[in-house]
């Protein structure tokens, strides 16, 4: 697979209606943890190919919102559709298929220390059902995109934080996702390295990937041609309902 060939195909039988379909639709979503309500009545639509920032201070509900989208948490009330699939109605056996369409980049990189860079990416590609014969080329291309093709056999602890995050972006991109969710992706990085990681996300976006970045860092907002919505105490502002 050629990562440079974004925007990628969205399926052989894709119709115009499919490509016009929002990637994410949230309708009056609430998320409660016991007596604490982390999200109140959140409605949001993310179009295919959009770059969206979700801002807000710590504790506003940004991580919770992303976790709902990648099915790491269940919704308390309301509905979420990802690529037209209602997350509350999806049969359990189809959840892995939906997860394959979603890549996540975390603040703390989440690379496996005892696996090489190559193995870290291969593990995710295999979990997402990539054909084994395409895996080496996809990894090479993804590492080339982030400028780390010489680090394939390095172990993450030997890399700087910025390099580890670039590997995490490569891992996310190699999976060829419909949507890439990034939770404070620059939170552990210095300004210069943060800008480099943002530039990579912008590059992926230009190639057709839908990107949602949660951040409390307003400095990032000027770095991408993105729509901005903000969360405050679990309520979303600036979104079209
Ligand atoms: P942010 O990402 O904007 O910092 P979070 O989504 O992490 O915000 O948290 C939103 C609110 O939900 C906070 O009050 C937080 O304490 C609470 N919260 C998040 N996760 C859990 C959890 N697993 N159990 C209980 N409360 C949680």
C-alpha cells in the first residue's frame, strides 16, 4: 500500500451517499461516571476529511469524548454514529471491525517498550487485519513519512519523546484509518517537537484522513486549518448540533 496515495479508497462499493456521510455524529450524548457527569448533552458532527480541535481545560471531558468514539467507554444516554454505525446497536462481534477504522494517538505514546519500532507498528497492523505480505511495505512507508525509517529496529526507550510520538503517528497512519483521534498528542513534548508532530497530523489530513485532536493547549489551534469546538465542564460549545 502506498501511504502517499491518500486520499485513499473508501471501499469498492462506495456510493456518493457513503462519501458524504459524516464520519462521526453525536446526538445529545451524556456520559456519567457514577454520580459525576463528564459529558452533558453533547451533539457534534464531524465530516469526512475534516480536521477538528476539541479544546478545553483539564477535566472538561475531552478524553471522555474521544474514549466514547473509539469504544473504550459506553454512552450513558444519547446516540453516537461512527461511519453510520450506531455504537449502541453494534453487535459485539462487529466492534473489532469498527475499531479497525479508528487510530488513536495518546499523550504518553503507548508504545511497547520491549518491541522494536517495527514490531510495535506490525502488531497494530496485524490486529487490524492487514495482509501480512503488505505489512513490511506499509511500515516502511509510514516510518518514511515521519522521517524515522532508520529507527525501525530501535526500541522505544532509546528514542526521544518526540521520536516516540512520531512512531505513534506512523503506527496510526500505517493502519490507514478512516479517523485518527489524538488525545493531547503534544502534551509531553517541547514546543519545537510539538510543532513537528502537528505538521505530521496536518500532512495526514491533507492526504484525506479525518483528524480529531483533543488539547488544552490553545497554542496548537493556530497550527492547523481546523474547526475548533470547546468543552467546559462537560458541555460542548461551538459545535453545530
Ligand atoms: P479532560 O480530558 O478534558 O481532562 P476527562 O474526560 O479526563 O477530561 O474527565 C472529565 C471528567 O470525568 C473529570 O471530572 C474526570 O474526573 C471524570 N472522569 C473521567 N474518567 C473517569 C472515570 N473513569 N471514572 C470517574 N470519573 C472519571
